[in-house]
């Protein structure tokens, strides 16, 4: 079998899809995208195509190493997202060619169903509580929401109190019928993270995510020494080589590599094993589309340390389309009590509605993340 063509489609809300065709008629799908940089990653994909056209798609390990090592410069958000989407499509092709789901190619399932969680948005606690109640009635019991808006390096106790009061109100309203993680989203500095974690600890969140920016990862260990709340991070780390010193330093309880940013299934399978060796759980980051989610699930079903899967149904970023709008087998993604069963179809297990993508690509979205500023006019982390 030979790779003959790579085609990319932009689609609302902020996604990029990749189709890889072969001379035997089998096609694979990937999602090589970085939120807000879809066109940059797309350019990288088409540059990498020079190393793929005419090659046997079954040689995933060799093609991965060729893409990673074959152009001297490597790593980083753009290149690793491009490799990630290509890697997903190659696994999809291989699974389809052999007639089995990717998790069978990775040694077979370790679990029957995978726990997922839902995002809840809204600025006011009452909005979050209402959404949680509504989703609870539909069978979801695990959630995540943002912990705070912009916060200065040293900020006022009143701002800390407001952030804590929000969580306290949610806990008071719903008790322990629901579980939730709190995303600091890299908005919080190390000094303020220390204060917030202490104040939030009695409210028993499942985890706090990106307690500080990933480039400040040396603070994960001292912060974890100061709190019993499990700390999670990893969505802005892109290779084994980046995760290595972070795991060695300790402090994280949950690793959150993104299967569309960190080199795809091939790389994240290895990152998951590194985490397992450090007694660190896996919760793949996925506020993206259906191919990215399917790739995550393939890994979740073979990684013993996978505990939670993020998914973007109803997420506040999904304007113009939602998770399953471009999917022909949405029933396979049904959530029962927050769990998704192993995807039964060969390859990644997702069937893409290409006609809808062709239509969507006629009006490519230009999603950009919001720009926030502090009260004094200086730029703030979003
Ligand atoms: Mg996050």
C-alpha cells in the first residue's frame, strides 16, 4: 500500500481535519490542529507530505521518526500537532486495513468503558450549578470549570475569596453527588496558586489543572507539597523529552497530553507509559473534534493509568458546530453515566461525513483565543 494524497479541511468551530488516501482505496482521518493556529499547522502538514507520499502507511514507527528526526529542527506545538494528526490517520489506515480497532493493535483493552467529563461554563456559580443539575439529570456526574478569571502575580484577597466562594456555592448546592476538576488555565502565578490551593482544599476538587503555566513547571513539586489536591498538567507539553524532567521532578498526579498536539497515538502511548512508571494518572486533553477524541479513546482503552477523558460536547468554544456534527456513527460515542464504551469500528472508530467537511471548508473559521488585559492595561494570561 502507498500513500497517495493528503487533503485538509477547515471546519467550525476551530478544527482542522486531515484525510490521507492510499492507492488501495483505504483512507485514514486525523485532526492536526492547534487551537487558533489551524492554518499554521496545516502548512506544516503539507510540508511533511513530502516525506509521506509514495510510502507504505503501515510503517508508522518509521514514518513518525522520519517526520520527527528527518528535518533537524523538531518539537514544539506546531510541528508536533502536524505529526499528531498524520500519526492518527496512519493508525486509522492500519486498523481499517487489518479490520480491527487501534486498541487491538496496541495489545488489546484493559477496560470495558472509559469515564469522561463535561465542561461547564458561565461566570456565575448559579449558571454552573444549573448546568450541572441539567447534565446530572442526563447521566453526567463529572465536570470541569475554570477556577478564576485573570489574576495578577500578586492579587487582592477579595479576588481569591470570590474564586473560592464560587466553588463553595457549587459544592453546597450539589454536595458530593457530583465531582469536578478546576482549571486554573495557567492564569495563576506560583504565589497565588499557593494561596488558592490552600483555600480550595476543603472543597475537595478531583484535581486542579495547570496550577501555574507549563513553563513554570518547576513549581509543580513545591505546590503539590503544599496541598493534598492532585495537580494536573500537560496539554502544553509536546514530547516524551519535555515530560521527562517534569515527571522526574514530581508534583503532578495527572498527566494530560493532547493526542492532537503531542505527536499522536505513537508518542502519547509512550508518554502514558512514562506516567504509569511514576504512579501518575493519565487524562488526555481533548477540547477538540471527533477524530481527536477517538484517538484519545484508543489510548484510554490500553493505558492502565487512564482515569478521565475530556470531551468537548457542549463546550463553550464550540460555536457553529459541536462534537458529533461531522460524524456518521454518533451512536458509538453515546455517554452512559459519563462512560463511553470501546469504539467498535476498525481503525480509530470514527466515520467522518466528508460531504459536510467539504461544505464547512468553504467558510473556514478564524478562531482566535480572547485577549485579556489586567486592570492596569498589561496583558493577562487567558
Ligand atoms: Mg486546560
